[in-house]
């Protein structure tokens, strides 16, 4: 990678297709235009004069209930331009509180400087537009603006919680979710693990698997080890207090220069409801530092051969720091794609599979995230809107199939590395590869979340046009102003985040069955701020959805609730609240679906029961609406008559929604390339 620098400006240019050592440059046009590598421009520190708006400029910043409509989750909030009186033509800069940014601070500062926004490194008494936290949503109390963390995300992407969420989807859609290795939770499922391994070996004596054990709360490779025999799992010691996940080890990874590597891709969850997902067009590839060999009893303990964690391999004597994007132990993902393209590999297919993996994983995570969200920021109460950058760690197999390793709620955004000057003496050295990728991700995340963008672009129309109920599409967000001088982003490169949802929603919405179950669960929680369903709420759910019958009495419903809730509570370390968690509710829902629709496959059973519940609840809501209108009109019928049922919930002649015996329109979709 060629780098040009001077005292005023530093520009990192990456060619469209990058070749690694020993590879030839691929022909122009090998990549689709939307995957061009981002141009990153680092501008000098801005010396422009800025002022702190008066308190009056922040009226309406809090998120309140407007016109009786509930506040959307994860949406950008609309505010006054905040300028001083008489300064309508000069909108104020976006304000960012970086006091909690921690290790991402350097990349954040560069991003804010490039955007010419206003940073508050020590916080601020007045509200800011954006709060950038390094670790958790709960770093401090925020009642307005936007914060770069979702409540519950750290808990959701822990290895056990992620494995359970994906397992639910694997039960419903086994072929769609085969990108995640078979997993067992320790110590709870140790006996199940032994039994299943023994059963597979009995059926195929030639099967000689390797397993990898990962502590639930571990990070940076801490506590990870490989085993060949299930009896080698270290059950003694801290396993009871520090549960773990054991997974099948991927023995045939794709190798570059005889080294195993993984991919760190950055994914922006811009909004939870409605769901909006963006993927960065470039990421990082982290390499092992010892040539790879398939696992054997002799090399199981060679961590520099089997584990790709940067925090481990940096301590290897073979680790290579490089300012080139295509060499060294940490490279850009685009450079890997360049090498694969030079060998004739279909890069669009690789990207399509990765996009599909990301969307499906987020769909698996969102149901419980919604429960966390309504607990921390109940509808109608003041609170911030949320967004978050996630780090997806992906391994490419030899056949180029992507495998999800894990998801990081707090991916490292450091743009320097430690260099050991002498034993025990280190200095921080800038990493151009990290800076090129991470600054672009943070900067363009801020651009997408910019709460004042529309007001700057349409200053004369703000008083005439009502607030839009739907976010502009990615294309309209990135449209430049006709006059480049009036566009504050004219000096910036094109945005490096690509929208993948709702862009491809039609291809993936059929997977969102658990999301619809979560909506039912939240409806019957009752008390705002709680995350567990009590026995009364569960009974109300059964009655309102008309699920009880002569074969399922309310006494049997109570027993079902007690049995499932007790077992799930015994498996969770968090005992603060009693009641049925979402995953326990999903298990109960599966049981009810299998009982009611015995002749159908599981996913069609579940989809049919969801349709039935939504149908009866829509009738109940309509009845309440009609009663409310009748009360307001003194008993007269409403002017427009009774609202019609949605066509998807139309009642057949038999009196109940028909079960999905075919479900061809919902459960089978053509697999188009996602480019």
C-alpha cells in the first residue's frame, strides 16, 4: 500500500484489488463497485471557532411520547438546530460526549475531527447529541440523544447465550443455520455431550473429532484449549463458577501462506425496531504465527498454530508488524479477497455468504435484545436511542464456507500496537492497517447516525415538512448537495458501510419466527421494566390466545409453567428476578405448537401457532378499540365501521386460521446472491 504524507494531510490509498506476496494483481472489475475499499482521509486538527449552544437550543432533545404514538426503538431523534437567535443560517455542529470512550478514543477523535463536529472529552452538563461509550450501555445515566450501546448486548453475545440463541434457530431452520459449529454448554450439558459424541462414533468409527473449549466470559483467547477426548475436559476447578461452551473444532480452514487466519468484520446495528443492519466493506484478517497442521495429540497445545486471537499471537516471536495492508500478521480483508480473486475465486459469492451469515445471526439475537431494551428503556419513558458496532469473527473453511466463531459487543478500536523496546519496556506505535479500517468504520457510523443531517440539507423546509416516519434509504442518505460548498461531507470519501437489512428483508423475514414470539412475550409481561413472565401473565397469554382445551386444562398450563421455569432458572446465574425468561417461553411455545399441530414439521407447527395467537389477539384488540370508540360516541357505532381483519389473519370457514400445511410461500425462498 502506497502512503503519501505531509504536515497538513495524510491520505491512505488502497487499490481496488490488493495482491499479497506472490500473487498477481487481479483484473480491474473483479470486485463489485459496492465493495471498493474505502478511501480514508485524515485531516489536520480543525481550528474553526465553535460555540456551546444555549440551553434553549436543546429543547425537545429528550425522547418523549408524541401525539400518543410510542417512541420507536433505536431510531434517530429529531431536534432543533440549536443555533443562537438570528443564526438560523449557521447550524450548530453535532456534539459528541467522548468521556467514556476508553480504548476507542483515538479513532473517535480522528473521526470527529474529520466530520468537523464538536467533542466533549470530559462530558458536559448540557445534553449531547451522541454519547460514545467504550464498554457498556450502563456507563452512566442518559435520558436523551443517542448512545453507541444497546442494553443487554454484552450479555447476548456471551458464548453461552449466543449458542442458545443460535440453537433455537437451528431447531427451526437447521439448513439455514449450519454456519455455527455444534455446541454444548458446560457443565449443564456435559453428560449430553458425552452421549452424543459416543453415538456418532458408534455410527462412524472413522470419525476422529477435535473439540475446542471456550469459557463463557472469556476474551482475547483467555482459557481456550483443544481436546481430542471428551473426558479431557477440565471439569474440576472453576467450571461451576465459570461455565464454558465446547464446540466442534474446524479442522480444515482456508490457509494463506500456510497460516490459519480469521476475519474481523464490523457490523453496525443502526436500529432494533425496525431492524437496520450495515456491514463495513473492509475488515481485518488476523493470522496465526505458526504454520498450520491438522490437530493431533502432539500439537493440540500449540496456540500460535490453532488460535487466531491477535492478543495471543502478538506475543509470538514470529509476529510480523507491517504498515502494508497485504503483508504481516494483521492485514485488511480486502487484501485477502484480492488474493482469492487472482486465483479465480468468485468473490461475490464469498460476500453473499458472509452477508447471509451476518443477517441470520442478528435475527437470532434480536428477540432477546428487544426484551432487554423494553426493560431498560420502557416505551413512553425518557431515554436515548441506541446503535452499536459489533465485531463478527468469521473463519473461512477450505471450501470457502464462512463459519461464525463469535460476536464481540466491544470490538477493539485501538489504532496502535505495543512495541517492545527492551524486556518489559513497551511503546505504542501507530498501526496504519488498524487506522485505515477502524477510523472509517467509526466515522461513517457517526455519519449514518447524524441527527442534524436532514436539517442541514433542507434548512428551508424544516418548518413546512412534518417529521418523516421512515428513515431515508442508504442511497438518499448519501446523496450530495448540488453545491459542493454547502455539503459538510463534500471533503469525505464515500461511506464504507453497506446496508444489508432491510435491503434484503424479503429474503430473510421468514426466519423471524422467534422475533414474533418475543413480541407475544413482551405483550404479556405486564410490569414495565421486567424481563420475566409471571404465572398470571402466562395464564393470560393462554386464555387470550384460546390455547386451553379439554386436553390442556389451566392446571396443566400451571404445571407446564412451573416445570419449564424452574429448570431454566436453575441454569442461569442471574437469580435477581423470578419468573419465565424468554428462552423458557420459547420452549413452552414449542411444546404447545407440537401438541396442537402434531402432523407438521416443527417450524410449520410454530408458525401456525404464532398465526393463531396473533389472530386471536387482533380480534381482542379490535374489540377493545370498538368498545373505546363506542364509549366516546355515547354508544353510537364508529363512523367508519369495524376495521377489517388483515388479509394474513383472515379467518377461514372453520373458525380458526388454517395451519400452514404447505407454507411454501413463507418457508421456501430462492437464494439470490447478495451483492
